[in-house]
C-alpha cells in the first residue's frame, strides 16, 4: 500500500512481476537487429572507351575525381566527365537488406560529351555477425545523344543496368545467394520543336521498378530506379544536369523480431488476465 497525493493506492507484486516479464522478453529483441553498417570499402570501377579506373569508396558523398583521382587517360567525351573542380557526386549506403545509390552530374552535357558511354559498377561489402561479406553488386551505364546536325533534332540521356542482392540475410529460412539481378532501363528524350526549332526547359523524369523472389526463401527483392534530367536551357539542346537514384530492398512482410515481440506480448497479456482476472 502506498499514499500518492493524499490517496491510498493498493500495489501488488504481481503487477511488478508482469512488468518484469514484459521487459525480459522485449529488451533482448532490440539486440537481435542485424548491423546495417558497410564500414568496409566499396569496390568501384569506372569504364570509358576501354580504359578502367578502380578505387575503394567509403560510401559518403564524394566526387568521382576525389574517388578515382585524376581521370587522365580517359576521354572527356562521355556524360560523367569532370571539368575543373566540378565533378559528378556519388553516394552509396547499404545494409543486409537495403541498397541506395545517388549519382548527381552538375555539369551540362553537350554534343562534346555524347560520343562514349560511361559504365560505373561496384560491389558493396557489409559487416555481419560472422564478419565482412559481399552484399550487393551494381552496374550503371550512362549514355547521352545530342543530335544537333540531322533533323529531327533531339537530345536524349539513357541510364541502364542492374542491382543484385548477393547476400542471404535469412539462412534460417533457407535463403541462398546470389539473387537474380534487378534490371532497369531509363531514358529521357527532348525534341527540338518548331521552325526554326527550339527546346523547352523543364525537369524530365523517368522511373522503373523490378522485383524477384530471393532464391529458396519467402522474401522478395525489389528495385526502384529514377532518372531526373534538366533540359534544355540552350539553343543547342544541352542537358543542364542529371541525377540517377537506385533503391533496392529485401522485403520482409513480417519481420521475425516484430513477430516474436507481438506473440510474446499477446501471450503475457493473456496469461496475466487468466491468472489475475484483468
């Protein structure tokens, strides 16, 4: 019995015991969440005109010049070119079940940067309870076409490739790796209209999704891919800038920890009411 604000309140050790039981089942679940860190360097490669540059990348936003160093020996006539201190920016984050990539090209893309495709690819390694492991593989090919000579005049930018889950987050459910690649093929085209023809300036968007069942398991891998192209503010149809976003997820309809939590709480509440009538 306790007195609170002048009122007498009956307390029971049964209530405390129930609270202790509830804490005992809930608290350990917070420690079952897998690590989402990919502290290991991401292995990157940039291929242009048969010349390849490789580098390790931590994932936080950096320019391609900072990641690969000087791109000497590679032609500048591709859409991922750098000029002076202005260079495309790349950021990547990943976990056992998620992958996110953002590529931003701030430089304009003209007829001088549309002769060659640029291929950016990599493997993302993460930390797991058993040590470092390869989790995701990706490829991104960017190709531009600025047709300023033969009508119909048109400016286009394409981004295509894949994201592949090469880690099995739930071996206890018989999942195996690698999973099938999730593919995307994005494109934006801007025609020059009228006579003499002119370009309209706006933000053009394209998006695509793909999904596949992770092998031998109950879960799906899904991909959302987006291309943003600002075009065209010049009379010759230059692309002002563009962004590419990739987001992949290993979809878990009912997380095991949440299921255990829900089942445990339901059992304890039922048991408490059965024994104590509340």
